[in-house]
C-alpha cells in the first residue's frame, strides 16, 4: 500500500540520505533507525508530505502521493516531536479539536474514554498548560485510539511516557496492525510491539 522509491533528502548543503526504497504492505510495522542526524524525522516528514524530497517518490496504493494528495492526507496520521497541544484548552477540548481538524470529529464521551485509557482520567478538566510533558504527550497520542486512518507515522512516540503509557501505546499500535494498518515510527528506546510483519529501515550516518 505504501512504497518509498529512491528517496533522497538534502538540508542546506548536506545530504542526509539518498536511495531510500522500501515497499510497506498492509499490516507491517517499520522502525526507522539511524544515528542522530541521519534524517529519521526528515524521512517521516517527507512521507507525510510536509516537505519535498530532493529525489524520489512516495507511492500510496500505486500512485505518487503528490498526485493523490487529498486522499493520501485523509489516510494518514502524523505525530511529530511537538504535541500540538493548546495550553488554554483542557485535554478533552484539545483531543476533540485535533480529531475535528483531521476530519474525524468525536463526541465528548469518546474523547473521555480515550484519554482515560491513556491514564488521564483524573486530569481531564485541567488546562493543558498545567500538565507535565508526559501528560501532554498522552493527550496527543490519545488521538490514535480514535482514528480509523490506516497509515500512522510516529516520530519518537514513546518519549516522555512512563512504562504504563508505553505499554498502552504499544498495544494500540499492535491492534492497528492487526486490523490491517501500517505504522512507520522512530524510537530511541526498545519497545515490544506485537506485529506479525515487522521490518527495519536503517538510514546511514550523516556525512
């Protein structure tokens, strides 16, 4: 369903990577690996359509993702380092706003259930500016429990999470894969994720 074909990325005068190719079928978990500066975040942003490759293509269901931009964007969830949380809103308001912007509006009850499953049940009415970094991260990640989008692109999703939240997120990814979804992610920490089909994509160190 997703294919990376001869992708290259250049930042300034530095080439981060080139010749990156990988076919990623439904149900596959792909961990992107590489040294710091190898371009892991840049690769995810290229796949998500947030930046343009210096060379190559991202194919979605056999078509160049740039030629099917709208259906491709509707099919993916991208969660980067920044949680995208608005300080003045509470957790439920933030989650509902994020889902609405993604074209997947949800009711208060569904948002409360997802946030509670991520361990935030006692903090739902607090403005997010008073939450810790890990709690704010959980608010953003709760969106994954509500989405039906088949392609998840997750940049260091386990950062700032305690062991319980790591296990909850790993289980959510496993359910997504079992349902025929795709997950491409980066992480600096070893996390066990149940996946019948797992692969690694390793980027070379920055020159």
